[in-house]
């Protein structure tokens, strides 16, 4: 499922990975093989990060990012096919909602246009946790609030500047929640 989601059109477009092409499992195109995220399986890890960090935040788990990812993968062996389908749906629904808000700039830093994994973590987790059922969000307010947060040194540090400790992730998600709440005005 991680690989299937990482090869979805929404994901590949967001992360600048060449789109899926028929037969790539047997004969991947050269452009795909040269993509750093795809070649290192970092694309699938990004999907895993969402699930593992979402679980860690909601269950107040502790540990390094690596150990949280490893433990979540071990735990996922016991998931039923229905649970896996539900998780895939949650991921794609969340990603599509954030794309509808931010467009092609989802998870990009306004200063340099680079994609940010910490920003991705924060927005995806906060949105899935509280805003996924809201269909009246004002994207202009949300974009403005995110831009202001990224222009503020302290908030920038929280969103993208700190390490990947679980406490830093908690802070990121809390700030992302505040940013997304602007869309409820």
C-alpha cells in the first residue's frame, strides 16, 4: 500500500516524481530511476511517516523517528485488508484536501519553494486529525496564516527548523492545527 500510494498521481505530482507508467514494475523508465525519492524508497517512507507519526502523536508514543517508523511497520503486519484500505483512503483524502487548499505549493516553503518534510508531517497529521470532515474551510485564510507563520522566525523554527524528535513533531502539529483553524473563520 505504501508503494501504491507513493505512485499515485497526487503524490508523484506533489513530490516531483515522474508519474506512474504501465509496466514500470518490470522496466522502470530512466527518469524514475534517477529520481532520488523513488530510488531510495524515500517516497514510500514519506507515506509511512504520515501513518507512524500520526499514530505516535495520537497515542503519545515516544522514541526516535527511525524507531517509530520501524515499530509502526512491525505493528502493520497485523492490519486487516479493510484497515489497510481505510488507511489508504485516509491518506489520499488528506493529501487531496491539502492540494485543493495549497495547489502545487502544498508542503513548499514560501521563501525558496523547496518541499519540506517537516511541514508535510505537520499539515498532513493536523488535517487528518481534525479537519478532514470540514468542507467549509477558507483556503485563502489558511494560505495566509501559513505564509505568516513561515515568515515568523519562531514559528518557522517550529514548523521546519527543529529536529525530528517526537516533541518537535507534537509542536509542529499543534502549530499546523492553529494554521488550519484559520480556515474555519
